[in-house]
C-alpha cells in the first residue's frame, strides 16, 4: 500500500506506517523521504516558499469518484529527513514516532483536510489517530502553537 522511496539513511518501520495508512484509505500512497535541498526546491516550486518544510502532500489529480474504480494512488507524501531527526530529539521520542506523526499529517492532507482553512477538523482527526496508534502528543502541542 505504501510505495517507499527513501533517499536517505533514515531507518523506516514500513509496517507501522502501513497500519496508519490502512486505517485511513485502501489506496496506494507514495512516501518519499528526502534531504533538505530537495524539500526546499519542492516547497519553492509548489508553494512559493523558499525554505525547507517538514512534510509536503500532493494529492492525485483525479476526480475522487474515479480513484477507487481505477486503483489510482491517493497521492504522494514527501518528508524531510532532517525534520524527523530534529523534532524527535527536541521532543524526546523516537525517529519512527516522528516519522509516523508527519505521515499522519501528510495522509490527512491527501484525504482533503486542510488545517489552514478548516475549523479544527484536521487537528481533531490528528489527535484521534495519535491516540489510536499510541504516538507521542508532540504534534498536537506543536500544531496548537500555530
């Protein structure tokens, strides 16, 4: 279900991420873990922000009703390795936990959630998933500060 392209040396527990993905969708998801320069370039090109970011999501450009019929992937999630390492150290949890937190965030964006424009629905769903998968609460704390 997850097509992993790990362009870094970051260890990934794909099984843990698969469980998260399967709880949200039956569609395939591409997950790319990359370096700061690639993330900066993508962020500049697609969001006009010339700096790195932790996670980017690119939903597949197809009508929602057609996706399940034709097995079209849900989309792509790109995560910056440096953010995984830095935030894990900063918040005192494992890199896999941080990767899982960022993956949840990216998956929700692929599913149409948008914390910049909703009334807290995405944050509420993140909180549910974090509790469901017994992950550290640091993402909840971080996102409440925005």
